[in-house]
């Protein structure tokens, strides 16, 4: 039997749904004997009236938080016996997740249904919805 899933990409943002997505991705990676990629996209807010020093501080804080999210996920995957490909991007998450999945030739994207933003709580989640609409591979959205 041909294994249809050999590469899995999990998108992480530090939310509870993202943690559940990582757990599913680790399980599926092991079950399919696949490889695992983890991605975090730093979405910098538009701060038009802020001084450059404030923008630099916000950028640094978001980059630091993103690195922590990736490191924690990497440690969890490695504790399960997996090695991961670590991807960190800056920009609009939908674009970078889809681009990374295409470039890395991933067979499946796993992500949470909602991210960190409270506004998204009443919707599927604009990021998960966008990825599911634009990805060339299947997307597993974890609630």
C-alpha cells in the first residue's frame, strides 16, 4: 500500500487550538511514518503612528515569542522521537503557510481552528479558513 502522507506541516501560533494541532500532527506523523515540519509566521501589526523604536520593540517581542513557540513544539516532537523541519516567516500567515507547504511539498497541513485573536472566536478563523481555501494539499483543522 502506498503511503499518501509522507510530509506533514503543522502551523503554530501558541494558542490552545495550535497545541491540539501539534498533538494531532505528532500522532499522524508517527502513524504514517512521515516527516514533520513546524511553521510559525510572525504577523507584524501595522503601527502607523508609532515611533521606530516602538516598532522595533514590538517586532523583537513577536520574534522572541515566535521562537519560543517553535522551540517548545520542536522539543515536544523530539520527545516523541521525531525530528522536525523548523520554519519561521514574517508576514501574512495564510500566504506563508501555503507557500511553505508548496515549497516543501507537504502532503498535509494541520492547524488549529482558531488562533490567538478573540475576534476570530465567532468564525472558523480567518487564517485556517484562508489556508484551507488556498492550499494545494489537504488541510486538517483541529478544534
